[in-house]
């Protein structure tokens, strides 16, 4: 930093200190009517016990998610809004292409009564539904854990298995390949069809594509956001009858069109 740069830095520091002093004076004048704004201390990534989260550069971490301690997240995976992955007393491993949806909680146990170590391991291309709770368990590749379900210590979900929404999977329960388990406590319901197994894989792919859109949106600057708001207002679609009466033809600009990879059927039609 040159002389000019140092001077600008010092002036900037003075301005910030002056601003803080003015704020303190204003607070004191407000007296009992004071409303003091608190700065959020939330950190999406937080180390703990000298353990740093390791997140692949191509993974998506939504604002408001918390990834803490001994946690690894693989390529193309997505951790959505409000999720907590807390690897404090043990480790959490998330494979590639996996989605852990909004408000899900993933935690671990140091060990159970039998002395078994209980990290949480989630494989590749897994879907974890909104609000699910996973605690000291294992979920193999291409499995599906439904919304609001709970997997307790030692639970094991095999590949292409499905836990129904709201299910409670008790400790040390193993859900075999290709089966659907549901209820409280969770019990075998039926075998998955080939179409349902294919759906599990497609669900993971859809979320990987959707995460790319959210990541791009979250990376936009203020000016770009304001420009898009203006464009959306200008090109907003009105009722067709209303448009017909005033003789207006509205077109959505290309930059506001949803990407084809979010709607696979749209991409397929375009290919024909």
C-alpha cells in the first residue's frame, strides 16, 4: 500500500470512528426509547475444536445454512436455507450430488450405549427432504429421506431405499435396498417400483440444477438485482384479456427465462 493508499485508509478509519461516536451519542439521547440494532453473528461455515468444514467449490451453501466443525460436503451437493450440519463430537460426511433441503438437521453422537462410534454419513445423489432430522446414522447412495422424517442413532438406509415423510426410524434399524418404510415407528410398507427408483435419482439431479440457479442469484450484485427488478416490472405479464383490450404484446427477455436444465421435459421437447 502506497502513501496515498495509507492516507485514504487512515481517513476511512477516522470516518468510521466518528460515525460510531455519533451513534453512541444518538443512543444516549434516545434514553429509554432506544432501539439498538444488533449485528448478526451467524457464520455459514464455522470451525470448532480445530476442525474446519471442507466444502467442495462446486457445492451450494444457501445463506442462513450452518455448517459447523468436522463436516465434508462433496461436489455438486447443496445445503439449503436454514439447514444445520453440526459436526462437533463426531464427523459428518456428505457425498456428491446430494441435496439436504430447507431446515433439515444433521447431527452426530460420540457413541451409543454399546460403545459404537456414531458419525453421520450421507452418500452420493441422496435426497434429504425439508425438516428431516438425521442423528448418528448412515444413508447410502441414491436413497430418499422424506420431509419431516427422523433417523435416530445407528439407523441405516441402504441404496435406493425410501423413508416416507414423517417417519420415525428407531435406533439401529436397517432399511433394505429398494424398500419403502413409513410410520412411527417406521415399518416396511412395500417395495419400490422401477419408476420410483428412477425418480430418486432424478430428484437429486433436479436439485443439483436448481442449486445452480440459486447460487447464481445469490452471487448477483446490487446493480444487477435492481436492473432485473426494473425489467420484470416492464415485461410483467398481465391478464391476456387485459392485454388484448389495450393492444399490448408482452415478451419476456431472454435473461429472465428459466434455464432449460431446470425443466428436463422442456429441454427434451427442444431437442426434437
